C-alpha cells in the first residue's frame, strides 16, 4: 500500500527566515504547503523545509521555550521524514558548527563554517554544477556557510568552482539519506530544479510500502 495519489504536504518552518519564498516555489513545483510554528503541526507532514535566515536567532529559540517543536521535528527527521535546510537551515541541521556551540538539531554528519564568504555585501550568485541536475544552477549565496567536512554516508552534490572556494572545502550541497542541505537559496530564483529534487525525495519516501504497524 502506498500513499502517492495526492500532492505531498510539505511544511516550511516559519519561526524565522525567508519561508514565504520557499512556500511559493514548493507550490509551483507541485506540493501543498503549511507554515510550521507549533509542534502540533508536524505529525502529518510528508517533508519539511528549514529556510534561510539567521541561525543565531533560531538557536536562541531552542533555549527560549520552543524546545517542544524542535524535539518533535528532530524525532520525525530521525524516523525518516525528508528535510531540506537552506543556508541557515543547513547550519541548524549540522552536527558541528566551527567555533560555536549554538543551539541546533545536530542530525546531519556535516561540519559547517558560518559566514564563510564574509559579510552581506560579499553575497554573490554563480552558476553551480549539481550532480544529476544538468545545466549549472543559478546559485545565490547570502552570508552563506561552507560545508567543511562530511561524515560517512553523506553524498556531496555541489562544489563551488575553485576560484570561488573560500576555504579548505567548497562543498555547498550535500545529502545524507532523508536530509538535504544547500548553502545557497534556490527559493530566490525561478529555477525550480532543486525544489523538484527535494519533492522527488519526498515522493520516494511516500512510495515506500508502509510498515505493517501503520497499515
Ligand atoms: N549567516 C547566517 C547564519 O549564520 C545564514 C545566512 C542565510 O541563511 N542566508 O546564520
């Protein structure tokens, strides 16, 4: 038994950051969406996007009474719900943040360095080759992090061209099972390919036969 005969319902964490842009792109790419602010809105999601924004702001929320929503989200991710973190979202998913113990979910085996390219005015766009996506993607970087190390089972999907590589590693897109991270912002372009890639992860998860306990 599968549950693929409907549009997937993808949540966009709406506590902080550019969640509306993600919602718009996800809808264009074929999903229904829901802005997520409470733990009670998470149980029936087919996938979740954690948008870009400011990771120290969301980190503060982990200490200020929002712990329940983060515990619920973490539990669903660990039990296989597809999740995609863009920029701040990738920092929030990372196991390790260079030089910082700020609050985060810490579920993905990546190490990140925040603001790896300098301040806001050093933001840039560049064509990025992404594994399996064909033509280079117009990748927008805004005070972006770099993924400086990946653990076992993490597939690197995008690496910056050497001349833009600000550090030891130019990794800007990676996947570990149900978890996807991009250091850049596909929601700020009208190219839907990364949103479509994530919805494909969601579709694959939905088409897996349900465990007998759920049938
Ligand atoms: N620089 C931000 C941080 O460290 C991330 C920026 C973004 O999400 N565009 O949290």
